[in-house]
């Protein structure tokens, strides 16, 4: 199927009934804590690369990628071949922490990719299968190595769902974790943004660590994300990253880099810390390193290897299929320079999406690094935040509102709002509406950010130029559909200033339909 090919308009009755039945049974039997299934009522039955096919016959372009797990997309041939080789070899699938040829190959390839300052004298600890297990192990490691107990983390962080990891994410105050400001431009905690905002954040960190009356004893470690993912796709400034490295090194505080979502080429470098030239003391890794299967590790400087045997263990830390799939993924990304590819394609996608921020006042900011992209939505000018009913009238709205010049470019009317100078109130309802409109068009996107107001894209590193264009078109169509609904509602409610302006998709781009 080409990426511009639409899915069948009507499914066979039997397939549709099976699809609906599975969704009903899931709703009746699964936990109320389920998340993705609520916003994405699909039943995947086949997948390859960027494409998922549902039980009802519809096809989708998947820019969620297992929350960033699928660096090579679904069922990549090199991953499937690696798994088949293990299955056909008769090797044990579960080996606890015993040495195996499969594990040896994985560790060798992993060390080959590590930042140069770490690769030559590193140790690796295999944890439970999830990233949160790696975070917990890293905390135990630095506490054992330093004899201290506290952890320093940053506002907006997400490090997992267990007690210590949740504490670092701001959700478990009974565990001693101090939270410091994370620099960002759009919603700078100091109201200035840019280099000045990053400098103030760094000074705050130094003050807290050096002030004996700050209430924050010298910590066992500092954990940070080079790009906050769940926090709204916020890349850390490189200078700030270097400053955090100096601050921690000068105070003998181990620096823990959470590369669970940013690693394996996602941000345009194999590891996101490489953008700033920072070498952390500890790295927590999961998601893409397992090639779509559960795997998590902690990599750290050998000087911190002070654990006694059994100090940290876990039953499911010897998954041979995950290690084989991970080896194949790491090698494929490295050998085919897919990190560089992510930087190139991501830069082009960001440039196109930033046009939306100039065209629609409810698109507050587009940001990201590589193929880790976020679009923050805000209340349109003159509209309250979190008002219900977004998108209800999108289907039948009039769209004959563009003005064109002789060169075929959109001319902005004087009343056009364009992008805000100051961030507006978060608009989670608008973000949810864009996500729904994307799904109608056959595009799967994720939401995140402080108020779930950021539309997130995490496409596989193997995305083609044609597929990237289709993703951009479908997302632009979804944004425009939500804008038409806002415009239509404004017209119904009376002669108020229209909240946004619309523009026609330039000729020659793919028609993204689902």
C-alpha cells in the first residue's frame, strides 16, 4: 500500500463486528487505568514499518511507535530475522543473568554505540524489562556508591511508574526527591526564555545545592532527560546540559541521563547527550534497545560498580529474544546512519509544522529534536481554555476563506491572528480534538505535556520522505478541521472575532486520507 492510499470506506460486516466486539470486551474486562486504548479505539492485527492495519480493515500511519519503542517501525526484517535465528537455534529463551552468546553480542553492540567517554570503562546492569526498573536500579546504584540518599530531578520529568521513579516525576513526595526548574522557551518558569532562562535555571540549581539552608542535602545523584518527552517534547539547551555536567562533577554528584525515549537515534544523534557533548556517569536505557521487545539496562562508569552480589536482581532480565532484536536494531541504526537521517527528516518536518504555528492562533509552538516532535495547542485568541465541544462541526464547515497572490502563496489578512507572542492557556480539549481528527484520517499521534495539550510525533527512524509528507498532510488537515469547527461555532454564537485563519494546502502535496 502506498502511504497516500486510503483505507476501505466500508468494512465487511463480519470484520466490523469482530472489531467492535473486541473493543467492548476490553472495556468490560480491562483496568480503568488503561490509557492509549481510550484515545485510540483501534484493534491492530497486522503491521509493517509505519503502517498498522486494524481488525476493521482500516490502515493507519503510526507516529506513536510504541511510545518510541519501535526505532525501525513495526516488524522490520532485520528484527524478525534475528528473532527467528534464536528460535531456530534451540537456545534458551529465558536465562536469568547467565552469560549467553546472544547476550554477549548485545553487550558488544551496545558498548560500540556508547558515548566515547563512557564506552571504554563502563559496566552494564540488566534490570527488569521496563524503563522504570532501570530508573529504580540507577537510584539504588548511586545511593550505594555515594552513601547519600536524595535525588535531584526536574519539573516536568517523567521517569516511570514505580515509587522512586514516580518521586522523580513529581508524584510521590514521601520519597526524598528535590525538583528543580527545567529550562524551556515557551513556558519559561522565569518568564524570559532563551539563554537567559537557561542561565537562571542553572543558577537556581547551583544555589539549591550549595546553600546549607536550602533544605536539599547534597544528593546521591541528579537525573535528567536530554529531551523531556512526556513533559511536552522540550529539548534541553546544550549549554544548560554542559552546565549540569559541570555542576554535578564539581560536587561529586553522579549525573544520570534518562535516554529511555531519546536513545537509539531518536533525536538525531545516537544518544541525545551527544548533542551537547556531555558524558553522563549513568545512563538508563529501555524502549528501542529491545527492538520492540521488553528490555532495560543501566550503563554506568565502572568506578560506581560497588554493588554486592544480588544487590539488584530481577527474574526477567535474561530475555534472549529481546537481546537479539536489540542487537539487530542497534546495529542497523548505526550501520545505516539512521540517527543522521532522523536529524534531516525531523528538521524538515519541524519546518513544515512551524508554518501551522504561523497560520493558526491555537498552535502555540512547534518544537523538538530529530524525530521527537511536539506541537503545543493553546486556547484560541478570545476563547477560554478547556471549553467542551471542540471539533463537533468540522465535517460540514465552509473552507473558502483563503487569499492568494500571483505567486500562489497565502496572503495573511490583516485580521489574521497568527502566532501568539505570549503562551496562551493550555487547550487539552483542542489537542484531543486534533488527535481524533488525525485518527479519522488514518494517522496515530500521541498527546503529552503538562496539561496534555501537546500533540506528539514519534515516527520510526525508517520513515521515508513520501511517508513524512503524508504524515504532515494528515496532521495539517486535522488542524484545519478543528479550526473550521472553531470558526463555525464562532459564527453560530455571534459576530465575534474569528479565532484563527486557514490556508489551502499547497498544490502537489499528498492528499492524506484515512
